[in-house]
C-alpha cells in the first residue's frame, strides 16, 4: 500500500498518525522457520540482512505477514548511506557490515495472522492486533509509534527530523489494506535552497533535444564547489526550452570548471563521456550518467526535503531562476540544521 503526498498534516476528521521512517520498505512473511524479507519490487532481502532473521523468528507468530521498514539506527539517527552499503554482492562484506552497522526493522501494519487475511479489516483493528503481537518484542524488532492526536503528530513532524525520519504518515482508522493504491497520506519536510548550476544531463529521450536534469553545487567555507544533487522536475516544454537557454553557458565551460578534474578523468575512463566520480554504482546500473559542464554562473532556487552527508537525500524540484543572486552566495550556510533526536526515545514510545 502506498501513500499520497500532501503539503499539510490532515486534521479534519479522524486519523492515526505515525512517523515516516527513511529506510527500505519490506513485507515480512513467516511460515514456520521460513522467513522472507520482500522488497518493494518483490525481491528477497534476506541475504543482505541476515542479522534480522533469528530475531524475527523469535518475535513473530508462526504464520504471518507484516509490513515495515528496514533501517540502520546509529547514535546520530537513521543512516541511509550505511543502509545502502548493505546491498553488496559479497557475502563476506554483508556479514561484516551486519556486525558493524546492524539493521533494525520497524513494523507498522499486519496483513495476515495464521489463516486470517487481515487486509479487509479496518486499520485500527490491524494496529491493535499488531501491538498485541509485538508487545514483548525486543530490539532489533520495533513497533512504530502511533497517535490520533494531531498536536502530538505535529510535534513529531518537527522533532523527529533530527533523528533522520522523513515526516509523518496519516492513515484513516477505517481504511482497509489496498496494495499499490495511495489511500494514506504522507507529509514530508520541504525547504528551499539556492544552488549553482554547474552542468546538466540530457534526457534519455529526444536525441539531445531535451534536458534531463541540472547538476547542482554549493560552496563550502573554503570556496570549494561541491556536487550536492540534481534538479529534474520539468515539463516537456521546459526541457526543450532549456536546451537553448543553457547553450551560451556551455561555451568554454570546461576551461576553468571547478569539476574539471572529474570530467577529464571521465574522458579517459569512459571514452569521451563526462562522469561524476563514483557515479556508476550498483544503484545506477544501466543508466547513462554522462554529463555536460556549464560555466557555473547560473543560480537556481530548488525545493528539497533534507540533506544527508552533504547532499540532497532525494531529487530536488525546480522553483525559479535567481538572477538576483551571485553564485558565490550559494553556500551550505543557508541550510537549516535540525538538532539530532535520540532514536531510542522514539523507539521506546512505540512499545
């Protein structure tokens, strides 16, 4: 079951609110000793998170299906980068990481228990049964906090971001479980930021007649321009218009470009295609990540959700050009920093 994004927390009517966890969504199937962690695309995640299998056998009913999120929780909050590293082809590497950065799983729905299909049941009934099932569960198994109080949910939205949580979910108490349908709501953080446009990628369609995405940069305190992500929320018409708009900034762009070293490395290694260092990965196999440099003179205002490891966690969205801003004004200093929240406090409230 999926969620529709809304701009504000719904307060009219009755809702059950939950924190929105930032991890890998997973359905967990148990049938006797057999456990399956199934990803959104129906693939098994068992080999990547072996440390969860025995705790799940100890905590769950003999036959059941639960919906949840796999996360890596550290003293500084959720670590999505560490979570991504777990998807590794080498079993020895996965085993080492499972010891160094063990995963947890947070449950928020119950789809089946024994021979009883719970999908047609109201969510509030499924939630009560889930609470009963997990009442004695121990870490790394967790039950997500839930409240029907919109004031508490608003407080979660403000405070829990510092622990790496994504926002707040709102679910109708009478709602049934409807796979692949967006019948619940999510409210996510959104901020704006002025960035330098230092390059672009062609759209996968159009034979170089449409812009796919803009490559964004921010300056640090020492004046180094860092690649922080991309902006790609354009209409088809705008993608065509951007080709002509960006053309003057392509002239001699590489001569003094701050990412010249990356581009030259890419030319040598990829037969003429500019590539960001580390661009090709197991997450982007088959994607064309070649890019075209632009003179870093344009400034764009984008909307983003949050930063992680100095980069936008998700793709940012175009808002407007800032012809009134100098590229040198585009620094990390403009970003809002949210104080960290102790994750164990959040986990504890869900017991």
